[in-house]
C-alpha cells in the first residue's frame, strides 16, 4: 500500500511517500520502502512548503493523489503553529481523497528510525534491554522527551528543561542535534521523524485497516499567545 507521511512537529518540514507491505515471518513483520521524500529545515515555513513538498513527491514517484491508500501524520509533541499545519494538511488530504488518516507520536517515529535503519550502524552496540531517550526542541530552553525500551515507549512524552530531565536508565539518545549534547549519552543518528519512521509506528493499524482514532495534537502546554493573554489578565485583574 502507498502511504503519504507528513510531520511538522519539529523545525524540519517532512513529507514522503512510503510503500508498506506485510513481511514474511517474525524477523521481518513489515516491509517499509521510501519512494520519495522531501525535508526542509525551516521553523517558519511549515505552511508555505508542506503541500508543495507533497506534490513534488508525487511527481518524483510518478504517482497521483488517487494512488495514496492512507496518510500518517506526526501529532507532536510540538509547537502550536507548526504542528497544526501538518495535521490540518493531512486531514484535508484525507477528507478530499476519502482515505484514513492515522496520527502517531513524532517522538515514536524518531525512536523507530533509531532502531530500524540497518544502513546506518549505531555508534555503539546496544544490548536488547537498552533504553533510548528521544529529545526534540520545545523552545523556551526546554525539550520534549520520551524514553523507549525494546521498541515501546516506557515514559513520556513530556516537556521540561534539560537540567530537570531524569535520564533514568537511558543508555543512548536520539533527536534534535542541538539538544542531544546536553546529555552524556551515546548519540544515535536519528534527528527528526522520517516518512519511513512515521509509517513504521502506524504499520500494524495500516495493514489491518483499522479505523483511526481522531487526530489529537500533543501540545503539552498552552500556546504562547494564550499564556501572554493570561499574564495581561493577571496584571489588570480583569
């Protein structure tokens, strides 16, 4: 099946087409192949570039919109403005094409990328019981984070200052290149959600054809505009 995957939960605006197939046996339960992808790092250009990126991917792959069977979108955590662009675009494409739209945690997609890319060996051999920490930029000198063990999320997602984040039993880290260095852990080469990573997270639902849950954004805190409004009310007493 052909899946459109998009994510705008980080400064990277990501779109891609991914072929997903049922694998053979427990060793390869799913087969994921990226057909075309576009990534542009620009936290202020989500709205301007996402749809053109999707159309570029379709052109590169020689596919049409009607060839898309399903859509996967990262639902964060992420900043309010950027995150809603990706989710609104995914919902609009899904509604126009009459196809399901599945939301996945963007941190889960980074964790899936860190664990699943055989072409990029990790800088350190991790034991099966290893715990992975994933962090992304939450702005305001904070990070979004989650921890994973054996491919499953065991804590998070949450938001806090790097100095307040308990790494617990984490033995490696992945995510934002400008934030992983805050932690004394081996770094795995997965910085932002890739189209393949997004699809891997939703693979079981996609292949089973289950009805997707409603899209719910993981903001984890109020948008800046709302918080500023509350501050003004507090000062005036209105």
